[in-house]
C-alpha cells in the first residue's frame, strides 16, 4: 500500500499474506517528496485476518498524517476488497 499526502509518501507492508488468520503486524515508512525518511511506525495486531490488518495499517498511517497536519490524502491499496470497503464507507453505504 502507498499513501500520498501532499509531499509525503508512506509505504506499508503487511506480514505474511499467505495465511488467512495468524498473528500479524503492520508498519510503514513516511517519506517526503524527495524520498527522505520522516518517520516509521508499526503495530502488532495479534490474531486477525489479512483484510483487517490492511485496514488497521491504513488507519494507523492516516492517524499519523492527520496528527501531523496533512489533510489531502490519496490511498493506493493492493487489495480490491479493502479499496471497495473504503469507497463504500466514504459514500456512507456499508451494507
């Protein structure tokens, strides 16, 4: 996944995607438009699905950026299912 926020880029990596449910961790790196490191983050999630881990990863990255005052966000996710849920929640249609 990648987050583009104004002049920042966050790259995130999910743990082993082959397992359906196991102890997963997420994390990312925030870089500026020149690729220079700004901050890193991670979270041990425990037992959860890869889908849940990807959503937690996005939430953590967005929280860091919002706290930093960045409010223009474009998210690129490699999971169509995650992208659809985010689009539905934006429209208020989570049924």
